[in-house]
C-alpha cells in the first residue's frame, strides 16, 4: 500500500514539474491556467485514483469513514456583477453575470480576449485588449456592450490597459516605437503620449490610487525589476529622472499591485531560486519584506479592499490552492482544498467575497466563496473554459 502511494506521488510530482516548465512558455494567462489545470488533474488521478477506486466500493459519496453523512456548506449568494472570459462560443470573449451566477450574457467584443477586462473606476466601462490576429489593440466598451471603440488602432501591439483613478486616462504598454514602452492616452483614445524611452521592455503599467504615479516592470537592467514613474513629470517630457527603480536583484520581480492606500506594492519574485515568493515594498523603494517562504510557488498577490489582507495562489500543498494572509505576512491560511487547480482570486468591492477559477469539475469554471473560504459555490457551468473573473466596482 505505502509503496503504491509513494510511486503515485513520484509520478504526480513529475507531471507537475513538466507542467511548470511548459507553462512558463505560454503566450498568455489563459494558456498557463489551462496547462496547469490539466497537469493537476492528471497528477490527482495518478496519486489518488487507485485509493479512491478502492474506497468507492465501501463508502458512499458524502459519507465519512463510519458511514455518517455531512451537510454541504451553504451556497454563497454574493451581490454585484462579474465580468469574465469564456470560449463557449468558439473563441475567448467577454461575458457578464450577476455575482450569484445568473444573467450570464456575452458582451459582443472582438474574439481573442485572453485576459480579464479592466473596469473603469466608476464601473460604467471596461478596457480590454483582444488579439486581432496580427496585433493587439486596446478597446473600451460600456458595461452593457454598447459603444465599443478601438482606442489604439495601429499595427503595433498595444496591451495591458490601466485606468487612472479618476477615469480620465488609460495607461498601456506598446511596441509602436520598436520596443515595449509605457504610454498614456485620454479615455477616448486621443493624445497618446509615451512616458518611458529606452531599448528594453517596459510593461504592465499599474496606476497608483492617488493618480500621481505608475508602477511598471522593466528589464532594462538585464532582468525584470519594478519601477515607479511620476506621471506629471513624465508628461512634461520623457526623462529618466521621473522614474525610480524600487527593486534591484538578479531575479525577476513581477506583477506589482498597489495597496489601496498607495503606500506599498506587493509583487512576486523568484529571487530565492526557481520558485516565486511574495514580497511587499514601500512606494519609495524602502522596507522591502518577504511575506512567504516556501520551496513552492506563491504568486499573484491581490490586496483586499481595506488593505489588511492579501490573497494569493500557492502550490505548497501539492497543487494550486488559494490562500490569504495578513498584509504583514502573518496568519497564512488556505481557503480552498481539493486536488484540482484553484487560482486567480479576486475580491468583491466590499471585501466580503472572492471569485476564483477552479478545475474541480473537469474544466475551468468560475466560483465564489466567502472571504474566509466558506460557502464555495460554482457560478458557471459550461463545457468550455470560463476564466479571468473581474468584479464590477
């Protein structure tokens, strides 16, 4: 029995290792999620399949070792609306639903949308960047799908839009000048202006809550580091003096996200080896602190609306699960617990709930749960993949 379990675990871990390597080559978030979901399902079958088959003849579904049954966790009935991406109609497009899973409606967006749409601060519009085949463009649409506009409309790749807190501008990355730089434009697409200018790749702009700064990542020093630029100074003319580098090491520091009060940024970095950990740093580059410390991947931190907690994805228990911790790294707790792939947590605007992606039902679906992990409820139920949930403000 023990030898069988050990052999299963060995092959399960081997599947996961191959998947991590392959997923690092994925073109976008959706491909990465699909690769890791399939790998996790395969690993679960290898490790637990023989045991589950033996037990199924002795114990009914929902029963414990002594045959007693357990009441299911009450379903969550969250409020608000959630945008998401689905390929249920043949190509990835934007859909909208109520936070209880009802009223699922396709927004008539161009196909090829692989990342979550970005809501405007007032919740009336969404920005997104579909892959049009030859290039990426930044679009906006009203929340009901009307009024769609291609804001960038050129043959370069324009991607990763980020709204200013007042909704007047949109920052984005573009290679229209030969390499990826950070740009800003009015919310109607007019007056595009380049904010950075160097031969490296500047990407993933993230606007600070006060609207004065934009964080981004750049490999201008040989690996990806986190930078912050002063928007007003940069608009006066592209000048490196308007930019400060926050991180400085030989690893990649990626996906910076601002705390709600704008004093700190959370990010993940692989500086401890081949696995990523989560860090926070003050907006001036001081006080860098490592929050997680495992020989696994802890990735994609997301601040709670009150700034007191950080949700993230981790495979510390053998597969990707959703965790939460206090903003200082204490009180780390697992919120999901199953052999499938759970990832991409996103907080509701009031911090009461989280939406996330799970492969626990055989394909990728969107779920919601209370902020403490209770009441996990499936919102979508379709043979296609439903991913990238984004709560409307």
